[in-house]
C-alpha cells in the first residue's frame, strides 16, 4: 500500500522531474560526488537503485566505460529514462528494468558498485534491503548512498522532531526556489509534509545509515559531506 503512494507520487512528478529537481545544482553536485566516490572504472558493473529519469546512471556512464543496470518501480520514470537511453544510443551499456528496492532480485556477487541517490529513504525497512545489497555486491564492492542527512524517525507528536525536520525543509525549499523556480519550490514544499508524517519518506541521518550498513555486514563505512549543502551526505560502504 505504502509503495503505491510513492509510485503514484513519482508517476505524477515524472514529466516535471528534469525541469525541477533536475535543474537544481546541488542535486547534480550530489550525483557527481556519489559517482566520484564510487571509484568506478572501465568494465565495472553498476546497479543504480531508484534510477528515476537516469540522472545518476548518466554520470556513471560518462565517467567510465562501465555497464549499468538501472531499476525503479515507477513506470513513468522508467519510460523517461528509456527514451534517453534510446536517443543517446546507450542500449548496449545500460538496461532499465522494473524492480523494487526493497526486494532486489539479482544473483550473489553481481555488481562492483551499487549506487542510489535520494531513493533509498523511500524504503521504510532498511535492514533487509541492505543485507540483500551486500549479498549482490562482489567482495570489495562498494555501496554508495547519496541521501538527505536528517533523522525523521520518532513520534510525529514530538515538537523537537518537527523542529529538526523543519530546519532541513527550510533550506531545501529556499534552494529549490532559487534554482528551480516556483515549480521546484512547489514540489519540495508539498514533499515537506510527507517527510514530517512519514508518508512514503523515511529519512535517517548519515550516522544511522552507517550503523545500518555495519550491522548488515559491510566492513568499512565512510561519510562524505557535500560542501554546497550541509543536509546531503554520501555514505560509502565497502563489502
Ligand atoms: C527522488 S527520485 C531520485 C531519482 C534519481 N536517483 C536521482 O537522483 O535523480 C527517487 C526515485 O526512487 C524511486 N523509488 C522510490 N521507491 C522505490 C522503491 N521501493 N523501489 C524502486 N524505486 C523506488 C522513485 O520512483 C523515483 O524514481
């Protein structure tokens, strides 16, 4: 049921995605940092989880002669990415498929890199997802998570929790307005209530991601700041 809420939301947003969040500079900085920290090299097999319109996958494909499998559970997002793949003649380097991040179906040790930007916070129960991700990574493989660094867990009636989330939302909404104009502001503003009430949005802090990855069996986890926006972090977990 909760998944349907998120799929509907992204179905509705898909056509505007590149013209709103896709225009926001700090979003591209997050994608660039995630791709750089992944250490992707020629020949790597990369899984992009929650690929959306393919903005992150395209950064990987530009950076190295790698092969990308991109998954998303929104048919509208996938349709837009598939159109880009076709237009750019990338069919032999990237495959876009329907899969749910919470139930990834790939063989053991399939990938050198798993990457996801602002996608994994949509999955409420993160522990089984991270265990599966570890098992489908090759030994030494890297999980790269670009995410919002804010803890939205806890009691919805707790005013301290609300204040913490509003601190983030204020910066997020102002940046969106400055860089993506009123349409981007409007999207981010609507999204705010979903974060506050955990309606398909379940952000945890970067420190919480680190603890979750270590518990899932990753051996080394580092956290990297995005200088331009203090609320975004990239977490790199090595299998
Ligand atoms: C904010 S967009 C991010 C897209 C892209 N990674 C980027 O950074 O531009 C989040 C994406 O995650 C997808 N998504 C959300 N929950 C998902 C799930 N459980 N399984 C697969 N994809 C999911 C949405 O459909 C959407 O395309």
